[in-house]
């Protein structure tokens, strides 16, 4: 099973700050890594697919990079509405797995 | 409108069975890939099962032999039959569409396994 380890687990940030969340895979997964945002009592929402591909309707301040085992989600100029938990997800090999999540708190 | 709506969540005793449904609109269950993903209270996301457009199915080890994913093309609905349920199956269950990334998710349905 591919283990995805996100860091940090929690981060408290101020609006307009730049945030970087990392996701490390226990073995190479190519670019088969996707990012989701989940707000309390809501379903997850796809932010970035295939490591770096943007999704229609998602603000351009969200971007992704990486390949192989190391991936990054960057949020430029954070806004209050970005308070949420963020998950990475690999679809390269079964079983499909998710990272443990990174909770962003807006100060 | 593209939508997934899960129903069927309930309080069930350990060892019991339950069937979840996921009604799709805006796409066809037989021509796409659909997964069930669950989230235990206060915890992260856990993939449960997938059904391919061709009908192939795959399961997480934690549910293999107990859960069955299926679909009804006439009703355009996805199902998850859950048998021999355990306390650790307690979660919100989401259906999600996608090969690779999950680009559409339902609102989830809560399953509680407790005596």
C-alpha cells in the first residue's frame, strides 16, 4: 500500500499569506496525485488533478507541483474562505489512498 | 445538472447489513468510473471500492468479502451492499465519480454501527 504523508498536520496562517502543503508518497506514483479541499460538514472538492492540472472554477491562487514521490500544494494570497482541511490522494495503484489531511486555520 | 445523491445511511447493529444507494444525474453510471469513499467521525478520507465502466470492481482490504459495489443502469444508480458490519465501519459514506481524480462527490450518508 502506498502511504501518503502530508505536512504539516495543522497550520495557522494570516490572510494574504502564502501557504505550502507537502505530500510525500512511500513509492513513486508518477503524476497520479490529486488535491482536495474539505470544509466542515461539506463533501471534498477537487482542487488540482494529476499533480499540477488546474480545475475549472477553482481560484487561480491554488496550484500544484511535483512528480514521483514529492508533491506540493501552494495557496497564494490566502483568503478567509480557504480555512479547511486539505487532502492529497493517489490513484496510481490499488488500494487508492489519501493523505492524513492538513488543517488550515485562518487567524 | 451533474449530481450524486446518496441515501440509505442508518443505525445498524454489529453483524448487520445495509445497502447504500447513490443516484446519479447528469452522467451515466454505466459509462464512467465510480467509487465509494468513507470518513469516520473526525477522521480522514478512506477509499472503499470502485466500479469501472466495464464492470470490474476493486475493494479496500478492510471491506473485501463483506462489501459489494454494483450499479443499476436502468435506474442510473450505484449501490454499496454492506454485510457483517463492524463498529469500525461507522462513517459518512460518499460516492464519487472519476478515473484518477474524483471530480464530483455526493453529500454523503451517515452509517452508524452500534449496539
